[in-house]
């Protein structure tokens, strides 16, 4: 995963600053913060978040060293790592309590939303395959009546994955298709019903209104926003707007097999206080991995054993 | 108060590195917040330094305003294409020439880019623009990989056929038995591997020549720019199809990766071939954050042909450099 690159750079900023014994502690911290800031900005983390994180870290580090002037370099390093770790965790770990778990023998509706081309349709099938392999009865609905070929795309994916699907070539109202599909699958006792929707963006009100209407009729148990890992500074405002209208409860981060560092997505997580639950790592239906923020950040920082760090 | 004025407002001041530092930091930060990649923002601020250190501010002009002006100049310079290309004229010229058999050679475009950026949609917008200018267009489905890619283009061809001829019946076949009508037609051969792609491309060009098409637009599958197994087929594709213009679609939403995306696609065709143009799509989704276009042009020097500003056929615009620079600086 290329995100590890960010971890390496943050680590080397920490190590580099610490190894320079000429500097006093305050300039070591300054030095290191500069390196971290550059690494984060180059990974598309939101500008405002970066400056907030920098200030938090600075006051944390300067304060704690103030109490205890005689600690060793090794201890200083650990302390710095922990402070950085905590700050990054605050960014991606949103402590929103229990995450959604679909219930067997019940009907769980999952609705997908997101910007154009982010990977919704592809991820819908991936998630359907994921749950289907775990014994759920899963159906897919194409409530994208706008994008050319959207139904064919979902249909071909579903057929390949042996997942039942619903959609229409003639109906132009996505709210209607969604309602009909959910009703049909509910009647047939499907346990997980996944609803794919068109790509949309904050600047077009009518599209957001449509999303709200779809949501109102399908009454999702979980709404997932799909985000492309390469997204830049626009991540924050777009994801905030989606949060306000669709109140999504989870994020799937796609195209993590690419070269992008995913900092924009981290900013979206922070801006909406919503966790990433899966990452997409390719175009094929099995390219989906579970995501855990804590182990993600520890990997990011190259810290093997977080627990020992946390006990400090 | 007077000394403050003297220091900050009054002109005719020799500008030092010291004076510029905080001003440039601020401008860089602004650019980054507009989605300009940090390395590009640094480059621009170096340009401003080079331009200004040792020079004098104009009368009644602060260092800050002088730096802004210089940055506007640098951004304008990056975004302004080095050569002016009148594509319609070029196509006209080409299609008016006939070979010994009395046939014209069609003008061929291929569209490339990473996954989901808007290649197929903007290809269809290009088709609409060409149709409006009275060219016949053959649309070629060279994305034989992604589910629904062929059907997606077929829907566009039906839409475009209806737009050029109201009496067109959706789903009907034209006189050659294909989707579309006399003006716009789909060339397809289903789904398959990369051998199929090159084969379709060559067949399509021959077909277009035989059937007297003016322009061929080839869609290709989205690919990750960091995967050599996906990128290397582009080279042989370009060799076989030998398109007149290769256009990369990049989306305005992408962050710093846009620099590398543009570079890798520009380098994908070997030493003797480059990209010819960019289309920067989804500019309607980023508000003022237009940095991606600066990143892509900075990384390669390849000019922007059009910007995409929406999902309908008319949402394709020529880039106004002034608009882009004003938006970035606002
Ligand atoms: N490499 C890679 N490509 C992906 C991934 N997820 C999706 N894609 C590709 O991204 C492109 C867009 O995916 P779609 O699923 O069509 O995106 P969408 O959000 O449904 O698009 P719209 O419905 O038009 O808004 C396709 O070419 C997919 O194959 C991923 O995790 N990795
Ligand atoms: N808002 C907006 N959406 C756009 C624009 N251009 C394309 N899109 C949307 O982006 C999504 C993806 O477009 P496609 O044309 O399928 O992208 P692609 O690059 O061909 O995708 P793959 O073939 O899967 O790699 C669709 O929902 C389009 O409607 C644009 O300029 N503005
Ligand atoms: Mg879709
Ligand atoms: Mg396409």
C-alpha cells in the first residue's frame, strides 16, 4: 500500500530531527513538524487539518518535555511517535461506537452514494460478493437511471458474481426503481439489499435532492459513501455536503491499488467523523479489504506494537 | 504609522528575499488549498522570487501586490498553450485530401486516462462538438474490459443520433446495419483482452476509411498509471492505431497524484510519441479548487484542449486562462 510511504516520510522526519544532536529540543520539534507538514500536504491532507495537527503536536510536545528535561533520546522518540500517532488516529479513527453489522434473517438495506466515477457500482458488487460469501442472501439494485449504460454495468457484474439484481432500461425515475427493487427483494426474503445510485456532486442541488428522495423510500440501514483515494483538497467540502444530505455512516475508499496517498480521504473522514470500513484494491470483484483505522495508522508510522506505545 | 506606510504601501522599494518570504508562504498555502500540488506551488513561488528579488515595487504598490501580480503572470504562462491549434481546421484540411482511390483518411483521436475520470463521457461530448461542425463520426469501443463499457457508448451513440436527426428511432440500425445513423455510428466487437483492443482499433480505422467517415474517436479502458502491465499496452495500441491526436482525460477532483498521472501517461507511448492534449473533466465539482489543471500542464507542458463542466453533451468548454487564474487567485 502506497500510504505506507507517508508513514516512512513521517518516521524519517522524526528520526532525522532527533538524530541532529546540535539542535535544542524546540528546534528539533520545529524541524520535525516541518517534515511532517510537507509529507501530509503532499499526500493531499486538507490544508486546515494539517495546520491544526501541527499546532496540536507542537503544544503537546513542548509541554510534555517541559515537565521532564532529563529523558533520553529513545524516550523522546517514543513520546514523539505517540503524540504523532494520537493525532493521526484522531484524524482517521472516529470513535463513533459500534459499526453497522447486518443481521441474518432480517432485511438490511445498504445504499451507496458518492461523486461521479468514484467506484460506487464496482464497490456495490464487491460488497455483495463479500456478504454473499459469508452466507447472506444478497440482491443488487441499480437506481442509477442517469449514467449511460449504468444498468448494463451492474447487470454484467452481478451475473459474473452470481448475485440477483434488479433494474430497468425504460424507467427514468431512480426513486421508483429503487422502491420497486427493495419491495421485490424484501418480499423474496433477501437479507442484504444493496442500492447503487448515480454519481453526484454538491454543486448540483437537484441531484442531492434526488439522493434524499431515494434514501427516503429505501430507508437504508446503512449508507456508504464511496471515495476515490486520489481525491485532493475538494474531499472535505464534498464529503461534508454528502454527510449533511445523505447522513452516510461509513466510507469505502477505492483505488487504493493506485499511486495516491489517500490524504484527501483521511480529511473526509475527519470532516465527517465517519469511519472507513473497506478499501478497494483493484477492478475485480474480490479486490476489497476490511479496514481498521488503528492498525492503518500504526502501519503508516511503521509501529509494530501499538499497545506498548499506548501503555506509556 | 508613517514608517509602517513607508515599509508596506509606498512603492519604489527594492525587494529582498526577506520581504518576500512571508508573502510567498501565504500565496503557496493558498495555492495548495486550491489543490495545486505542493511541488508545483513551490515551483511557482520560486518563479516569483526569481522575477522579483532585486527589482523595485511600482509606485503605491506593496510587496504583496507585486508578488500577486508576478504569480498571476507565472500561472498564466503555465496555462497558456505554446501553440495555437485549430482542430476543426486541421480535420477539415485532412478530410479534404483524397488518396489515389479517391478515399480520405479519417482523423483519429484516442482517449486515455485513469479509471472513472470521464473518458467515455467526454469522448461523447467531443463527438457532439464534431457533429455540430458537420463531421461524420465513428465511435470505437476499445474499452473491452470494464462491464457495460460498450453499452455505455451505444447509449451515447443513440442519444447523439437523435440529436442530429429527430426522426432517429432508438435501437434501430442504420443502412450499414449498425447502431447509429449516417452521421454517427458505433464500432464494437464486444469484450476481451488487449489483443482484441489493437485488432478493433485497426479494423475500425479501415472501416472508417471505407465508409467515408471524417473522424474516428476511440475510447479506451481506464488504467492505473502506476501499473506497467496496464500501461505498456498503450504503447503498442498507439503504434498500431497511430492516432492523429492522443487525448488524456484527467479529473479536477484528483489531488497531488495528478502530477504523476500526467507524467506517466505522457511517457507511456515511448520516446517518439507524447500526449497531444488534456481534457480536464469535472471542473464543475471542485468550486475554486482548479489546481489539478495547473499540476497536469506543469508536469508535462501538454496543453488543455477542453475542460469538462458537467455531464451533458454541451458541458465541454475551451479553457479561459484568465478565468482559471482569477479563480485560483481569488
Ligand atoms: N484500480 C481500481 N479501479 C477501480 C476500483 N474501484 C473501481 N474502479 C474503477 O473505477 C472506474 C469507475 O468505477 P464505477 O464503479 O463505474 O464508478 P461509479 O462511482 O459507479 O461511477 P458513476 O456511476 O458514473 O458515478 C471503473 O473503471 C472501475 O473499474 C479500485 O479499487 N481499483
Ligand atoms: N460533474 C461532472 N461529471 C462528469 C464529467 N465528465 C464525466 N462525468 C461523470 O463521471 C462519471 C464517469 O464517467 P465515464 O465517462 O464513465 O468515465 P471513464 O473514464 O470512461 O470511466 P472508466 O471507463 O470506467 O475508466 C460519469 O458519471 C460521468 O457522468 C464532468 O465534466 N462533470
Ligand atoms: Mg455507477
Ligand atoms: Mg469509459
